[in-house]
C-alpha cells in the first residue's frame, strides 16, 4: 500500500497501523486498543434476520483481550437461526481482524469486529450467510481462475415531518440540493462514518423519490460503493445499513430500506454491480467495448434471474416495486445504459476520450488514463435481500454464465437496445420472459433451479428448503391484483415490512 493510500485512507485503524486492513493481525488490534485507550470490544455478526447483532466485552486486562481475540466466544445459535435446534445450539463467534472499526456511536471508546460462526468441532458453520458467500466465491475462483468484485447501491427513504418552506417536487428529487432536500445531512454524515468504519464509498446523492402527505415527508437518498471483493462488499453494506439506522434514530427520523413505501412512487432498490478480475485487471471491457467475459456473466444472471429473486426480493412489497414504468425491471433482458432492463451496462469509461482536456483547456500535463471501471448491474434486488445470500446467489449465477456452453448465444438473444415499454416495441416485449410477481412464484422458481445453488455445497438443501418455506408463508400469489385499489390494506402491508432486513 502506497504512503498516500495510508494517509488519505479514512479508516482510522489503517491510518494508525499504517497497513491495509487485509493485513491486520491480533497484535495489530491489541496495539490499536492500547494506543487509543479503547475500553470496550464488541463482537458483531449477522443472524438469519440480516441485521447486525452485538456481544459486548469490557476489556479488563491484556490477557483477557488476548483470550477473546484468539478464542472468540460462544453464542446460542438457535436464537440466531431458526434451523438450529435448541438441543445442540452452541456456536462459536470468531473475529475477523480485517473488519475491525471504531464504533462511532458509543460514548465509551469501543472497537467493533465482525465475526464468523463456527461449530462445536471448530469448523465453519456451513449455513452461516457469511460462509455461504465465502464458499460461493471460492468455487468461482476455482472454476474461473478469477475473482468477482461487487458493489451495492443502497437506496433508502427518510421519513420526517412535512417540510413547508422548501417542499420538494413530487418524484423530482434526483440529485437535489439543499434547501430543496432536507436530509442530505444524514447522508453526508453516513458517508463519513461508513468510510471511517472501512467502507469504500463511491458517492452519495438524493434520489428520485420525493413526496409528502399531510402528516409526513418522504425523501429518498442513495449511497453507492466502490468495487471490492464480493465478501467485503457484503460486509460494508451491512455496516452501512446499521449506521444509517443509527443516524436516523439520533435525528428522530425513520430510515427505511423497504422496496416500496407507496404505490405509484419510486421504490428503493439495492442494485448490485459486479466485475470479473484476473491478476488485478478488469476483464469486463477492452478498447472495443464489452468483452465476451462480461456477456457470459450477463447470460448467467439472466438464466438464473427468476430464482435470484428468492434471495434478493424476499417480502410481498418487493413485488409492488417490480412493476413497469418505475425504473424497476420486470422482464428478463439486458442492454446498455437502459433502465428498463434487468441487467444494465452502465457507462464505464472504456473509450479513450479528451473530455478532461475539453473541459479544462488550461490543463497542460496529460491526465492519467484510468482503466478497469466497467461493471454490469443487476437491478432486481432490493433492501429486503439478505446481503450475504444474495451476493452468494449472484456469484453462483456469474460462474454459471462463465461456464455454460451457450452463454454468448443467450446474451445475444436477450439484448435490447430500445425502451421495451414503448408501444412500437410491443412485439419485443412479448418475446421476453418475466420475473416472478410474488414471493410464492420466486419460491417456485428457486425450487426448480435449486441444483445450481446447491452444487458443491454452496447452499445446503436445508437452507433452500427454509427459504422456500418462508417465501411461501406470505401466501402472496396474485397479491397485486387482490390489493388493487385497497389503499388501507397496502399501507398496512408497507408498515408491516418497513424495517425489512
């Protein structure tokens, strides 16, 4: 790591220890605790509900600290996972040193560390979400000799008392600035805190969703990350959601990642961008544009698009978002810079241009040409997704695309270069398959394609059974039709799922 990468890094531990987080050792953690007079240590881990849990330790001696950091602690697995029986429920939680961060909300100087689950035999818990993702990426690397990098777009609503002085325009909040947006202060504080906790952030901005009623104002925002190894991408999104909710609590406003707040207004997605990397080089684009590697990944995502909704769209209101004309996908296709498709290829700066020189004619020295920014974006997931399981499912789909024999043919067949919802493109729209329209349908599709996700033990059969059972328990088949025009029932449904995952 270069000196500038240390000095400019917002991660407080990286700057103090002068090394990248991936190289943190137990001795480094102890040194930081001693140097900064840290008084408490929190183990953090994600259970079945997708939310960060806490186990708190008062540091009372160096020997005690060494014991905790080297042995971890035991927890009741049956209270964290519904599929673990109470008769043999003890699990170990073991800290992953690279994830350590200063807790920004604790009045007592506190260090938090994300943990992994292990069994009584000292082996990784095969069904733990974090380990499922690790298995998926290991299989991907073994099959392709490449690694998968990913980033999430975290969209959320801030709900507060109505604004009367500068009310925002309905559904016109995209990149709005104060005073026409009121809760950028939370977004900017979150950007700072997430970065200090190790998250690699690209940017933040206000989003399209902006509306109000007599009692409440709704303002949509987004935080987007930078590409990182797929396991780290999951960690940083989980921490980010926790930080945003904590800030909302401090400011006395409601923060929701729910996919739909009300019908007819913009929903919140959790779009996932990804790229394939080999020896530090992004393989998604070259000087001629999108590569075959990228098209194969896209084909894998499209071929498994239906069962992927079982991971990424896990509550009934998910399917109130996946409707036409709301910049949310409904049909299985892909395209360039096209927000009506399921997989979008955003601008990636692969073409060599003179834009900087044109905008800055005073610039005499040549500016560096930065390669490797191209990604592809899966637009179906939303905030109800279990982040680890969703990224594991996406990793499985990407590997499937890179190894399936007809991937390029499928990609060519499902490419669209038009807005499929315009009347003149009706024939093209009718030729495309649709995403599931309910949790029930997603469960059915997962059951049909479960072998892809169970291959090589990435997802255990019991996990898939559990997901199917949970999705079908909503009994939401044809729910959209049943709720049409019933505003009170829709509001109750939204309220029931306001704080998903």
